[in-house]
């Protein structure tokens, strides 16, 4: 990655599925960017950190969905051994500040980063404070029944064949590729 010339409102996450929770981060970033004269950058990895199974979206799909949701740029870091072992403060300094030129960081309340996910929103708050940049921690986005929208919940709905619930979380139809990967109970019982 090359350093961005203009300061950025940087959204942190893997963004698998680019569901309504992810879109809330980008919406917050767009508002901050407009107010502070920044660009919106979504940072993701080429493969899922922590190896939690096959991603719901390909890298190309994720980039397109993030751009559609308001990212001016999508920065992709390789999740190689060096990245996997990188402490959170080093990730913040090298990637977020130096490469992405963050002037404001946006993350979810459950965001984890750094080696073994040892760093979270509170540590990020301290790092942003020390660097003199802003931080916005977006609260959970929930469905009408109060359940939290997350990639884990989205994956569970897809695995259960509950495409209506998955579509509620996505805010759009379930793509055909996912429907083929996660056949509904109706299809299985025929």
C-alpha cells in the first residue's frame, strides 16, 4: 500500500458480507469525512483473520460492496504471518497512521486487532488520543427483535437456510452465489 496524500476517515474491519452493521460504520465515516474534509477509506484483509472458514464474499465482491456503501478507497493488507503476529500498537502506527494517513478512525464496539485480537476499542481510543486523531466507536446495529447484526449471525442465518433473516441483516437480497452455498431447508427437505 502507498500512503494516502489526503487525510482519511478510516473504517477498520474485515467487512465480510458488508451487512447493515458494516454500512453503519461507512455511514458514520462519510459524515465525518464530509465535516472534516477527509476521504473515506475502508481497510480490510485479503483473507479472513483468524481463519474462521471461507468468507461470505470474495475480495473483489467486498471491495465493490464497500465502494457502493460509500468508501472512496478500499485498502487491502495481506494477512500473512507478519501481519498475523503484529502487535496492535504497531498495526496502528504502521498501517492506520503511516500507510492510510488516518485523521479519524471508525470501528464497531466489538472490533479486535493486533496479535491474537488482543487489542480492542478501548486500546484504540488510547492510541488515537496519543496520535491526536479522532475515534468513533459505532454501537451495535440490531434487527427489530433486538438481535445484533454481525457476520457470525449472518452466517448462522445462511446456514439455517433463513434467507429472509439474512436479507434483513444485509439490507439487500442474498446473492445467488450465497444461496447456492447455503441451500435453504425448503430445498433440503424436498
